[in-house]
C-alpha cells in the first residue's frame, strides 16, 4: 500500500504543484497581514472535502485561524497527531527584483518559485495532499488527526498559541516549516524594551551644570545613560558565550542584540527619555522567564553603580503579542527526545522516502513549535525548503524535495494511524 501511495505522488505531481500554486496565489504577506481570510477559507474547504470537521476563529479581523479535526476510529487506544503550519508569508519589500511574479508560482526546471514556497506553503501543500491521498485510499486514523493552519507566525502573533489556549492537544506534533527535511528543535527568542526616563526635562542650556564640577544640577541625558546599559548587555552576552553551550548550536548562539534605539525630543533639550529594543536568543535548556530574570538582575547591578540610574532605574517591558500591534514577540524554545515514539516513527518514514538517515539537528531560527511545547505537546520541526530561501527574493523550493517530503510524511502518517497507546 505504501508503494502504491508513493507511486500516486509521482503520477500526480502536477496536482501537488497546482495545490501549491493555488496557496501561493493567495496574497498573505505579513506585514501588512490582515489578509488571510480567503486563503483560510480555501484550506478549510479542502479539509472538509477529505472528512475533517472545521473550527475557525479570528485572531485579528481578516486573519482567522483554521483547525481541522479528523476523528479517529478508536481515539482512546490510538495515538493522536497535530500537523501545524502558517499561511502567512514574508513581506514583499519595495524595490525587490523578482524574476517571476511573487504570487504566481512558476516552475523552472527542478524548482518552483514564488513567495512562500519554502516558508512555508510547500509544507502546507504537501501535508494537505498527503492527507487527501490517505483518505482517497480508504486509510483512516486510529487516533485523532488535527491540522492547524495558523496566521501571524511571521510577525510573532499568537496563532498557534491560540490553538493551545483553545484546548487542542495531541500525543505528537509536526510543524512542517522549512527545515530542509531535517528533524529539528529550536532555541527561543524574546524581544524586550528597556526604557530610561528622567522625571524632569531640562533645556540644553543647563547641560553645563550637569557635567561640570559645582554645577549642582542632578540631571542626565537618558541617551548617554543608555550607553551604560548597552555596555552592560554586551558584557552579559560575552559571559553567556563563555559559560553557556547547547548541543546542536554553534558557540555563542545565545545573544542579546540591541536592535533599535529611540530617544530625545528636540535638539534644544537634554534627552529626558531613551528606549532600547533588544532581541534575545536563548537555548532550549532555558526558559524565557529565567532569561528575563537574568538580564534584569544584571542591568539592575549596572544601574546601582551609577548615582543617577540608581535613583531613576531602567524599566523593562518584555514580549508582546505582535510585532505589528505592540512591537513585541515571544517564540519559546523546544527540544525533542530522539528516543520517543514520534521521532523514531518519523526517522523510519524519512529513511523509506529519502533512502538515507534523517538528520537530527537544531534550527538556528524560530517557529511556532515552541508554543506547542509550552502546552506540553512533544513537537518537532520537519518540512521542505531551506532557510536560505525563506524570506529571500526569488524564493524557491526544490520540486524533487517537495515530492520526497510528501512521501516521507505519508509514510509517517500511514504508520502513525496504526500506533496504539
């Protein structure tokens, strides 16, 4: 039966590519976002046609989340599964020189070009097509199969988190985002704002009294004081590089990036406020709550060493629900148990399809898989496409890899459908 399914994937390559072309034709770049309604309507209809019941809700207006559930024949005794992917794609920037229309997927040789083919509508198309082939061949799951088509992943919005908050759980989850068909975990990312603010605003003419002996004016430039905070963050980052390591990551992957600085009000005034936007990468062995505490404690000691900052210490605002709405995001880290049933089953399927052992690695980027892990669901990242192509101009996906990934996924599902607890 599995060889028959593999043969059908080869014979129906054009159908698979047309499905991907259809997904790409829905213009869902984020930012600006708020544009996924029609794409999600299509995904919901596709799932309904192959026996899934649909749950749908608006994360934001015009940006719904779609969850399809196929009930298992005996869910009490068979393992359940979540397949997760995001329908939003990276933005198209003004002046980008695309050789083909970004939202008209185009085949050239062994590649298909278009925005989102690698990140991650290729993985979405392969998953939907695999589920359809199983249904057409009368292969039904023992446990529940849950397909999550979410929004907001590109800008840190909580589409997948909302699925978890709504109560969706399974024994195993696969995020079919671009991993070059490696089985991966990931580190975590959290953004934060550090703000220094003076309770008083001083005219530029008073600066001499702040910086010269006998001036007697207890004031300071918030911008200059932020320089001390930045230096403190750099020292902490260097300490992490020396003291922290994690399997699967190059040394120094735990970083603190001072990404954006905003401060001052006018050239005629001493800057009374300065805010720094930082991006923090941390390892799967850590949790963002612990990382936040470590940064705040370190900066507290930096501030205590400065008379003005000791009186007017920096304030912190961490995370957020959207890089669009509140300029903040959280992507929790996750790892995987290489001896678990889910990983072992996926390794077996990968070898059947690719005729080689699956690589177990760690992604240098982040996905929504962390939210599934936070909810207590064992999860891996496993999908077609490379990070080099994700978000790139003239984004492309290898058609042979897409087909072989579809075979790997269908082999996994064929096996998983029969896995008893």
